[in-house]
C-alpha cells in the first residue's frame, strides 16, 4: 500500500514537472523591458485618433513585427546557451 502511494506521488510529480516550461538561466531584463515598452506603445497608438494618413496603422503593424522579433529573440536565447559569457 505504501509503495503504491509513493508510486502515485512520483508519477504525479513527474506529470506536473514535465508540463512546466524550463525557466531561463537569464531573465533577460532588457529584452523584457523592450517588450513591455512596445506593448505599451501599441496600446497608445490604438487609442489615438485615426486621422494620421495611415501612419498610425503602419506603426501598429511595425510594432507587432517588433514584438514578434523580441519574443523570438528571448526564445532563442533561452534555448541557445551563450558559451562566451563569463560566469
């Protein structure tokens, strides 16, 4: 009975930890700050009046692209350790 309980606990723990994403070795504060700034800029542009000759819309599109690139950069760094950094 006790061994079954231990087995259930171990399987539950394994199932939980296998679904939790790995935490990055670095939290990338500058990339995170850039991402937050871009998201805030997009919110402000979305609130702006629409009489900008298409430039507001184009800026939102470019911000969406920039947000995507920053997220991809964060993901890349998380999966490709930099061996040149000093420990």
